[in-house]
């Protein structure tokens, strides 16, 4: 049952109200009274065009029973004062008990970088963060519970939200201007390769955070050409996923979660509390948070034991998992960093081949970074 609606937000509501200069709505808008605007809008029918694209389209989605329950409503607003204010109005509107289309939980999430003040920021950061936010909700709630309403916002934002829904197998609705009913965008064939993502899973997670170097990123495969952007930051080069690369990464993070039970190695059969954790570098108790982190890791069924082999009390590094430097397919190296210290450790798994090893790395990265 779909019970969660993700809605991109534009400023049609504000623009409509600005045209009503003799109304109380206009006065409240000018006074930045978001709750007052919402209360005035509640006096009007939800199909009234003055309510803007979001209210009109949500009404059509609810009326046509595209949601089984009105549980979660998530507004994705632009990184602008107008976007933030429109989000506040909509939040009050859909939380109010007088609204017959009220949702149990309403939240407003700004999309950092999604602004018309800087085209490069919009493309490189804004669209990536749009993908991240929708991908995060798909992982937390399950794509089978979500509908995307891509009616409001910048045209590029609307288009990209449609692509995200297609890739993550989430229905996407859109209300064309002048129409009274939303349509569901037809599915389009997406040719993407889970094997390619698994083969480079460590790199995808690294690029998601950004890789700094004094040299431009060297592509390990020509298929990365459209997935990676090199950005100059001071004297350093930062390699990060492009908006298309972010979509590719989020797509397969979600697809892997759905089919991980078929790809991960077998259960070790060892109860979690019986799995050994050996501190071979004699840093037990020295690294704050390490013991809890490793105890959580040994809950994974395919893990047999863990042993640390490196400790630096004054080194910061990202939490990461990667193939063992020893070239052993049943081992994965982990890096834990916290409180200014870093510990490296090896995880012994039940993996029988490289594909199962890569599946372990994908599973551990998803579990530790989500």
C-alpha cells in the first residue's frame, strides 16, 4: 500500500497570491505569515487554481486514490527564501485538522544547492541532492510505499524527479497546466547494469563523498565518463558523482537492498555474541566508539570474525569498506574513524568468490552510511 507522497515544490502559489492585491491572502503573504496564508487557503476548495500547483495536484492524487493512506507527505523545496516560505505554508496547510486531505506526518526538506542564483551550483549540487533525498526516502520507507508528485518546481527539477522515479521504480505523477487531473508518467526503459555498480562499489561510495587529489580523477572505465565530475577546489581537484552518476548510484543502492539476500554469501551459523573480535594492535578501549561499531557489524549473518590491525590516534578518515589488500576473497577491510582517530580491521566472511565479496562490501557500505 502506497502511503507516502514526495512532492517537489515551486512558487506558483506565491505568484498566484501576489496577483490578488486586494485580498487578505496578499496582506498575509507580504507579512510573511505562513500560517495565516494556509488558513485562508483552507477556506477555498483544493482545486481552486489560486492554491497553486502543489495543492491542486495533491488533491487530484488523493481524489483518484493513488495513495492507499495519507501517512507521510514530504515537500522538497528549493534552496531559496521563496522556496522555504512556500514549504512553510504547505506544511501548515497539510497538518491542519480542518484539512480533509491532511497527512499524519508532514515534513519540508530544502534541497541544498537548488537555486537559480548559480547555474553550476544548481547542476552540480542541487540536482545531486535531489537524487540523494529521494533515494534516502526510498531506502528508509521502501519504494513500494512511495508516489512522487513532480508537478512543482524548476523545469529541470521536475524532469529529473521523473527520471529518479523511473529508475527507482516509483510512480511519478504530474499535473499539466490547464488539466484538472494528474497523469502518471509512463515507464521508460532504463538500461543500467547492476554488475558494473558492484564491480566498482567501493569507488561509487567514495565518489558519493568526493575524492580530493592534486590531479584530475583518472577514469577506471570509459562508462564513468558521464557519471563523474571533476571540480576545482582551490589548488585541489575534487572528483564527485555527476547528477546522472548520483542517480545511477542511488538506483543500484536501492536495487541491491531488494535483492541482497540472493547475492550475499551464506550464514556463518555462528551466533553474533560468539563471533570473535580480536584487537591485534592492542588498542582495545583506546578508540572511542570502536567496540560498539564492531559489535554492530558482527550482527551481519555472513561475518565469521573481526580483527583489527592498525590504529592511529590522530588521523581522520572516512568510514569505508573495501577488498582485502591481501587479495583473499573471504576477507573485507574496514576503516573506522571517530573522535579524531582511525582503526583499520579485517572482516572474515563466508564469501566464496569475488562477486559475493563485492556483495558484502555493498551491504556493509549501505549499513554503515545509511
